[in-house]
């Protein structure tokens, strides 16, 4: 199946990083801007090899270059690096990574509809949609860890305003179980019947 454009760009970005020498270059450039020859001396590599690595990093916007007299210096684009890595961990981005696989299309649509930067404004009324969202909420909990009531509230509060209802739904759907005075996440596979309702409906 066709690869989504955001995922294609992410693949290019990660491929550019998937090299020990390039990671070292990023580390060196995080200290200060350097010329090819200086980078080569630090890395123990030939200048043409360093230039090859710099072209790969330049191609995904991780480094910038500028000239001083007859030398060209390279510097790290920290904003670009931080932006891509921060975006990668966003829930919407992670869900989108599954686009084009032909699997779990309905689940991805539900999450894209109801999640706003990791926050659920309204819990849907349809059981299948609710079940998908509850499994996503449960994925934010560590299995086998006993959460005290206050600790559980700290985790759930940024996800949905009605923490008591969210906790009750997790318990009712057997994604959470009481354990002493606390709660433990239960690992339960998600099974969702074929949808017949519209995604936009709540």
C-alpha cells in the first residue's frame, strides 16, 4: 500500500540518523559549528566521508552551513531536531504511522476524531468507539504497577476531565482491577466489531 507522506519524511529523517558517525557529528555540532576538516579530525575519518554524512544530515534539515573567508562551517539546527522528535512522540503522529497498512483503519479514525493532543474532550456513547478509546487510555498505564487512587488520578486527569467516570469505565471494561487500596492495569486484547455507525457521531 502507498506510504503516507508524513511517514515517508519520517523514514528519511530516521535513516539519516541511523548511523553512528552521523550521531557523533550531531554531538560535535551541538557543541559549536565546525568545518569538515575539524570534524574529520575528531572522528578519525577522511574528509570526503564526513562530507557524505553531512549531505545526508543536510538533506533532512538537521544541519545548516555558512561560509567564513574560504572555509565552510556546519552547525546543528536544534529547532529542527527537537521539533521532529517532539512530533514523533505525539499521539496523533503515532496513530498516523499505521496509515496505509490496511489494518485497524476504524480504530485510527476513532482516535484521530476524539484525541486532541492526548486529551479526550468527550467520551463517545457508542460502545465500540468507547472501547477503542479506553484501550488507548489503558496504554498510558504501566502493567502490573499498583496505582494508588491519587497516582491514578494524576495520570488520568490530563487525559479527561471526569476522572471518576474514566476510572469506572476502565474497571467496567476489565482494563483495570482493584488491588488492595489501589488499581492495576489488565492486559486485554482489543476486539472491535465491524463498525456500522458514522465516526462523527457520539
